[in-house]
């Protein structure tokens, strides 16, 4: 592994632990984050090269985390209406963590209410299900502005899962810098399609793993070869 970034949702706390280790291993890195928007559960904006010490950025992230807590509490209230005895305190979310539906799903699995995280989504907390609550993050324009105000590049995450609502030209006008064309769930044909979209719209190309940790269903640490053609523009960003 030669190039690395951590882009956690609405929080940058992981960098305090990660950065010294990356330096020790002599892995080049670029600081990052991922903002979840309110327009769609999977419409996310990656921020690469952000100043994680930026006060305005951290204030916004704290606000979004508070909104997440409110959303999760509403989800839990709906689950209780479904007859499931489940409380926010049982999630055991630390102050330096960001909570969301995956934490609810994992708790349901631990309590034996469902067999897997995916089943919790499919039966209860996905869109259209009885305990679903809409996302509460920023809209696309605000998310892009937040990243750029902190000195970063704004990149559309995993476009394949939001393919039916893509508005790349509109988002480019808002300041979007790039698109995550390389992604584990993208077929070769889909990757080529996004590469062409990037070229047409004048967007940079990035790659991401969407690694979510052991037992999450997204626990394979995929990697992508560093091709100068696609990623050469980013070489000078890495520390």
C-alpha cells in the first residue's frame, strides 16, 4: 500500500490515531472525510485534502453529528412502536464517534431481533420500511461548499448507487471537483461510463474502497493500482 486516505462520515477523529501510524509505515496519505447529504441515503460528498483543524469545518461536522443523533432516536422510537425494546443508551456511542443506521442494525443483531445487519435494513430501517427516517445532512451545494471552504476537493462518492439521480453538470457548477469512478461494486462497463462522464464534465477521477470494518458486509480492503493516467493529478496532494 502506497497511497491512503480515511474518509469517515461526518467526523475526522480517526486521523489522530491513524496519521502517526501511516507516517511510521511510510505510507503517503491525504486527509479526508465524507459528508452524507439529505437528498438521498447514498448521495455522499468526499472531501480530500481538507484542513481537519478548520474551525468552521469542525463546527459543521458537530452539527451534522447532532442531527444524526436526532435521526437515530426517531428510528428507535419507531422500532419501539413495532414492539422492539431498544434504547439509545444501548448503542454505546462515544463522544468521538458518529452514529447512524448501521449502529442500530448492529444492535438489533446483537439483541437477536435480526440475524444480520442487512436484514435489519431490509425489514425495518431502509427507505420505505416501518422504522425509516429520512437523512438530515446538508444539501449538495452546502456539502460541496463546506469541503472547499476547508481547502479540500469535493468528490462524488460511489456514483453507481445514485446513478438514477446524477446531475454532474449541475453539481460541477456548484463546485464539485471529481467523481469516484473506481469503486468495488462498479463493473468494468460502469467504470468506463463514469470515466467518460468525468472527461465530458471536466471532473477529476478518484478511487475508493468503501471499507466499513469487520462484520459489516463491506469488510474487504479492496485496492486499486495507481495509474498515472487517472490519478497522476493527485500525486502532489499526498503527504
